C-alpha cells in the first residue's frame, strides 16, 4: 500500500530556492565575519609582534650587509642610511665595535631617540648576545611602569675590512588593547552591514534563479496534462537554458510518441478488423451457401486460413516488437555465419523465381566470416529486409543480397530496383507503421512492423545500419557488424 506525505506550506517555503539561497548567503556572511572577528581580536597582537620582529631583522640585515661586505664604506652615507631606516621604521639602532674602538647610534642623526632606554637596554642586549655565543637574539623589554614594551634584536656582524661589531635594534610595540576595542566596534558595524547586503543580494539572485524555474514548473505541469505544444523558456543561466532545451525536446518527442500511439492503435485496429471481417464473412458464407459445395467450401476455407495466418503474423510481430523494446527477450550471442543464414532464407524465395519471374541473387565472400550475434534474430532481420525488397521491387523484380568486408566489419546489403523512397520519408522509414508515401499503403501486404523490428534487433546488436534510396530507381538497406578475428 502506497503512502504519501503532504508537505506543509512552511516546509515548502523552507525548501525553496529563495529561502535556502538566502540562508546560505547569510550563513556564509556570518562565518566570514566570524573568522575575521576571531583573527582580528585574538591573533592581532601576536601577528603584530611577529611582523615587527621580521621588520627589525630585515632592517638589521640590510645595514649589516653594507657594513660587512663593502671594501670602502662612506661613513657619512652609512649614517644617513641608518637615520633613514630608523625614521621610516620607528626604530633605534646602536652599533658598537668588539674592540671598543667606536660606536654608532641612530640618535647621532636625530632619529628615534625616544625609543632608547639608555645604556641599560644596550647592556642587557649585549649580555644576552654574548650568552648566546654571538648568535642573534630577540626579546622584549618594558619601561618601569610597564606601559611601553620594546622589541629588541641583537646580532653580531663580522667583516674582513673593518672591526667586527654588534648590532642592536629597538622598536616600540604599540599597546594593542585600545586598537582591538576599536576594531571590535568597527567589525560589529561591518558585520551588520554585511548581513543586510548578503540578505538583499541573496534575495535578488535567488529571485532571478527561482523565477525561470517556477515558470518551467508550471509549463511542465501543462505538459503532464497533455499539452505538448507548450514552450519552455530559459533564462540567462546556462544550466536553466539546458533544462528548458531538454524539456522542449522531451515535449516534442512526447508529441510524436502520442501521435505514433494514435497511429498504431488506428493501424492495428484496421489490420485486425479486416481479417476478422473476412473470417466472419466467409464463415457465414460456408454456413449459408457453400456448405454443401466442396469446391466453394474449400475456396472459402482457404480465405479463412489465409486471413487467420495474417492475424497470427500481425499479433506475433506486435509481441516480438514489444518484447524486444521492453528488454524481456535477451539476445543469445554466439559466432554466426550470416552468409549461410542468407542462403537458407533465400532458398524459401526460389519459388518466386519460378512463379512470378523474380531474379534473386546472393553475393558472398570467398571464405566464411563469423560475427557475434543471435542467429535466430539475425535470420529475422535478413528475412524482413528481403521480404521488404521483394514487396517493393516494382516491375523489374530484381533483388540482390550482397556481403562485403570493410576492415573489421562485415557489411550486408539488400538491394532492389523498385519504386524507391522519397528523401522526406527516409528518416521515418524505420518507425512503427511508417511507410513511405511513394510505397503505397496496405496493398503491398505486410504488417508495417518489419523494419521497426529490424531496427530494434540491430540496435540490440550495436550494429550500424541505414538505407540509401533514389525515388524510382530502387533502395539499398544495409547493416554492419564487427567480425570475429
């Protein structure tokens, strides 16, 4: 027993594109602002101190390189460089020779002297540098009140051109507490604005996406009611345009299928009605008129048997086509010699050469060629194509079955020199009950399902197939299958 769940209006709204896209935008904005808030308030001070440390090391490395590698050092230019870097980076530099022959201070250039805490800072930096065996050291010091914190960096610089020196650099670390508070207030404002903008943007974008989808949904409902002329409209989005195009193709295919179904019912009804009427009429004639006349009775019984056979053929063709299309009947694939199959089938048509003046020929290869196929179904394919060629051979009554090999493919052609097919009918010749207008209607016999059955069997074999025809000159029906090496 099937059960269905009815969605409430609230559930319907919460599952809509507009609602979910808006929610996703707002959630994304919250996550983004939350991450920004977290990093700006929690890691800002650590990041600031790390960057300041790198800044000091870069400045010292630049000045140390000039001192150590230059063969001739212009002291005045060097002092100006120290002053420039000191002013640009709010730093204090102190350089002293290891042999105590000289010392240089950035305050000599009037630069950043306010960050120097006297000889105590230099003494502490020297003490730690010597304790570290001359390897660079970095640490922080603060004034007596603890309000000002200074980043200190000390390094030893050796030179072959002048005395070895020790570099000391001092840079203030601005207290981040007030800055963090200001940032927090700014981020609160930015967060509120971001959420409003995200909501407006989400509503706009979701409306643009949802509007064409809503229209397509309404049009699909019309299609479900049988209005196959409905036209699905796309939008500026490629995916929605693709969806609309696919649905338009589907509507067109459904329209054709509906028409084919109507034609099928009409044709099947016609084909069933005619033999049934004939059977009934001749049975009544036997009952009322020819029951006592053996010659007439046998003639009438012959018609009944012929029409019964026609009914049986029609029903079998319909069942065969339905079973193949539904996939109920599996193909028994095995190595098959189609040339031998063609020989055995053509043997049944030799009577036409004697009675009706047909010329039926078979062109084969010099050696057997095997293909992987269902032998019974391929015999049916060959029989359908040969019967079709005989039926529409016209006055010349010439039919040829020819086999040829093209690399790794076996090609079979069934040729006739009959009435041919008009170009506008070629595409539909394989459809159920589709007969080319130039080939007449029911007067030629057959059930109208032969080529459709042939098409289904060939497609189940992954075979290539087609037809080449010239109106008034004849047709060539062909198919190709891979050869078994």
